[in-house]
């Protein structure tokens, strides 16, 4: 006989579904950003570049192409590494992780360093891009080393830090649009009607805002999670101590 209990979803299924929504949303936004960035550079036509290229450097455009293409790989594969369901399928998780690291983050970070040194956006942007790429590379290597030595809790923490930097490709564009919109009321009074100056200001600021808040929010999340787990462990120890004395 069918009962209400048999028709009810398994316990925890609703919670798991809600927990998967942020991962799904991140995957969709990351994929859309990759589709916006990458195809233009796959044409190998420097005239279609979304950034200004150095006319005195033959290396600038090839570096940008590889950086964008492999960064797209990182954007497309990174969200899957956040999925708890996929982590349970260890073989698949490892293979996607290897693609993310070796075909995505590592080549994109290394070529990003070269592209940063050639950027025409000025020293503020050079420093922002260099720090981003160095931290992106360092967190990826730390995550890989932790996984190879069986420190999986540390591996997950480093991967969260790393993907927060990968996601800078998304947040850069969000911040750029927001900063341009916020400054428009002062286009005439402050910038003398020069939209290029307004855009350059927003562009330079967005290079920092793209990743610094991401990383800070990740650290806050990890600290709060560690504190919550410590409280649970303490409560468990106290309950065990009480039970031992009864």
C-alpha cells in the first residue's frame, strides 16, 4: 500500500538540492563568460582582440590567446570541482581536476604573467594582474600538492581559494559595468565629457576588485566553517565526557 511516508522524498534530498543551486549557478555564469571571451581569440585575428595590444611586441597577442583559451577551460571545468556529488566519484573528480589544472589554470596563469607585463593599461593594472596570476598559480600548486599527499581537507580549501581567483574573469566584467554606470553622473563635471578617461578609471579599479574581494570572502567563509567545526568537535567532546561520568 502506498503511504505518505513512501511518497515523501528521502531525508536530506531537499537540503542537497538547495546546496547544489549555487554550484549550478556558478557553472552557468562561468560558461557564459567563457563563451563571451574565448571564441573571439580562437579566430587568431588580432584586430578582434578585446584588449589593446602592444604594437611593438609580437608576443603579446599569442600570450593573450593562450591565456584566454586555457582560462576558458578553467572556467568551464572549475565549477564541477565544487560539486559534492562529483567528489564522491573519485576517478571522474581526479580527471576533471587534472584538466582544470594542467589544461586550464597552469598555462593560463603562466601566459597571464607574460601578458600582464605587456599590458597597455598602466602600472596599477600590471601589478593587479601579476599578483592575481602568481596567487592563481600558487594556490593551484598548493591544492595539487595537498591532494597528492592525501590531505584532502586542505586540498578542498586551496581549491576554493583557487577557484575564487578563476572566477575573477566573471567578476571583472561585473565590476567594470558597475563602475562605469556609477560614474556616469560625473562624466561632464569630473571627466569633462571624456568617456575614455571614465572607462580607463573603471577598468583599472576593476582589475583589483575582480579578485581581492573574491579571495577575502573565501577566507571569511573558510574561517567561519573552521570555527563551526571546532564548536561541533568541542560539543561532541563535552557530551562524551558527560557520558563517561554517568
